[in-house]
């Protein structure tokens, strides 16, 4: 089992920045990929960014150039630095991890609200 605990998030004006962080505990040696998803009201959960154990990253097109994902393998933390935030980035952001045999774990989520 892997436990994921998010921190950060909050309320910011459009154009501002926020950072969300996630710390994994438990069977962390099983983790390959970590990342962030988000879910806005009335919408499906969508992938925001992922980073694997080798540091390869992937981003949804809508956040490329604005968000940066980073990871510290030694303590299994993953951060998402969000710059130039837009109201459409408002969502609950969920930390995510995938094991080497494709088992997924999720955090409880942290709210990010961007006011216009």
C-alpha cells in the first residue's frame, strides 16, 4: 500500500502562482510514476502532469509552459509548480502514483481556486 498526502493549494488571483506538494509513504519502493490529476466541478478527472522514476515528464497541453512537475526520488515527494494560473485551472488537484505493475494510488486532493 502507498499513502499519498498533498499540501499546498489555496486561492490565488489569475496570473499568480501556487505550488502543490505530495509526499508518499508506505510501500514507496514499488512506485514508478508519480503525478497530478485534477477535477473541476462537473468535469471528468484529467491528467495534468506525470514524472517517472527516470525524470521523464509529460504534461497536458493546456498547462505546458506554465506548470512544472518535479520529484525527489529519495523521499518520494512530487511537487507541481503552477505559474500564470488561469480561472480554468480551478479544480481539486489529486496526487497520483503508479507502481511498476500498474497499480494506482490517489491522495485525498487539495483545492486550487483561481479568481478572475
